[in-house]
């Protein structure tokens, strides 16, 4: 496969079982665009009482080597000149900075 975008089109979403995997897919499907934390919360099916904390924890997990060591970027709405100020955060992963092998391993496909 050429790249991460091609790989993602072949991933069966029914095999995505963990919230960390769901967050990774949501960020990669944005094709390098910024995704608001609230949008990621809607992706994560969690029993946590505070979905925002659970979601940001999964984003932090993606940065750890055991979860792929992905280069997740984070900016406040203010930094991106968007509504929401300092308390609204956006995240992104640039697909060209990750490998298919890295994604496949995190998704449990290898």
C-alpha cells in the first residue's frame, strides 16, 4: 500500500475495539486537518464520567511508544484563531509523518 490514507480505506471499522484506536482513526481520517476535542469525544464510546478527560488521555496515549508513538499536535482555539479561546483544544496527526506499519500495529492488524 502506498500510504496511510490508502490503508485506512481498507480498515474494517468493526475491528476497531479500543478507544485509543478510535481516536487514532478519527485523527487520521481528518487528513492532517485540526479536529476539535469535542468532535473526538463523540467518536469515543466511553463510560467515563468526564469524556473530555478520557479523550485527552487517549490522545496522550497515542504519543507513547507502546501505542505507536504518533506525532500528535495540539493547539488551543486561540492559537488557531478560532472561537473558544484557551479552553478549547484541537488535535491533528499529519498522515505523511506516520507509516502504514505504525498504524497497522496500533490497530492490532500485525
